[in-house]
């Protein structure tokens, strides 16, 4: 193994050597090669466990990396290490990023993203809300992230796919295992239209302790977390707590006070999560950048006006001849991908320059919008 990436890969297969311990080892040894070559005593001094240090030494003698690479290739699973250029930036900046991230599907993490999570035993109302919010976010170019679990997660992914948008599923087992098994069709759709992610190598079962760890990845990849339904004690509340620690925005759907599935969301709102009743509540909070008035001695020193990228100007120019344009028409006229066009339209909508109407039609708001501070 002459490539440091493969040492990361080999270390990721050792059970019990999680992200935090790997981080501590890396801080001491400096690189995965030195970790791999360290003595049992050196490892024990850093991780504080004689049993785990002995296990690492024993396991690294038995690891068949060639076989692991064959399994990855057979299952069309790629991998990223925390030092790779393509590793998602938002995730790299959390306190305990996964040293190795396995993936299937698209490798593109340069996007605005919102996580939608909630109860497995959700109500029909919760299913409808999760699917509709995910659909409306995806239509605007926002990637929807969830955990492929039963209930709210499932309908969040379905909504994003319904809008022909992008969705990412972060799962709590190896990517060669479909869990829950009834989501096999959804798993395959996400693989082709988005991404499947896991920090666990192939063959690792979905153990109960993996799910809370998985949740830090869901929130770490996102700009904000929307909780649709949650009981008093649930994994969604764990995700919400992690999101707060990571500095992510937290949103919650209010619910009927008599329903157990609503208690977690109502509690989050009481504790400061933003109450959400429409998708604009999320978009404006996360992506609408307002220019602040710099007040000094009672005078406004500076007002910020919309700054448009070349791509945004290109799209706006289309409205010189047309009062309304559909998303499909804009895609055809600009010859850009649907994902790129949806992202541009989202930014123009949030800057107040375009308005989205029925039938996915957009109209120009007029020159007064350009001249108005945002």
C-alpha cells in the first residue's frame, strides 16, 4: 500500500476505531501511514484502550485490501478520504468528520442543501408535508438530504425525486446493504439521480449505534435541518441537537398538540427553532442575503444592492422579450443543465428579481426590484 488513501481505507474497516479516535491518532502521528505502522504501545497511549490497541494491531495483519477494492468495484462504490479535494467542504468542517466517506451515484457536493428528517412512525399528514416540502425545495435547485429510513425520510427522498431534483441518502450500514429492505426501489432511484453515502465499509450491518453517528453527517452536509414530525424522544431530536452544535439553522413544522408525533417539533419551536409553514420560510432564512445598513453617527454609510453573476445576467436577459418563461424553456434557451438552471432561478428569486408562479413559470419583477436594496 504505497498510497495514503489506501491506508485510510484499511483503517476504516477496523471496528471501534471511529472518527473521533481517528482524529486523535491523526493529530499525533500526522498521517495514516504512520498510524498504520505504529506499535501497540503507541496506539494505546493515544486512544487510552489496551484492548482496542491490540485489536488494531491484530486486524491490520489480517486486512485483505485487494479483496476490499474488488468488493467496492463490484458494487460500484467509490470512496473519499477527508484529505481528498472532492470531499464535501461543509462536512470536513465539523468536529468529527468521517475519515472515509463511501458513496454511490453522483460525486458533486457543491450545492445548497437542506436536510429533512422526522419520525419513522409518521402520520399521513407528516408524509404529505415531507414530500411537498422536499419537492418544492428540489424544484428550486436545493438538494434534499435525509437518511433513507422509514417514514419522513422516505417521503423526503420521494418528493425530491418527484421534482426531478437531487437527493442524498446517508445510510447507517455498508452501501452493499439496502436498509430498510422495502426501500430497495428508492435506493436504486437515488443511486441514479443523486447520491448514497456512508462512513461504513461494505458488509457492515445497520446496528442501532450507527444511526446517531449517521445523523451528524446528515446535518453536517446541510445548511439547515427541517424536522417534520418527532416524538418526545427520537432520533430526529438527536439530529436537531447535533445541528445546533454544528451551527446549522433549525426549522420545525408545528403539529397538533394532541398527537405524540408533534411533541418533538413543538418542543423544538419553543426552544428557538424557526416555525415553518411554507417553503419560503426555509429559503429566506438560509439563502436570502440581506445587505445590512452600516449605521455610524446616525447616518447610513453603505447600502448593498443585488450583485449578479454572469449566469444570472444571462437568464435575466431572456426576459427582455418574454413576460413569462417556464423552467424547461430557460433550460432550452441557455443550454444549461436542469440543476444549474434551478440553482440560478433560486438565487434570482431570493434576490427579488424573478417571481415563481403556477406551472413552474417565472416572471421578471421589474427594474424597481434591481434598484431596491436587499
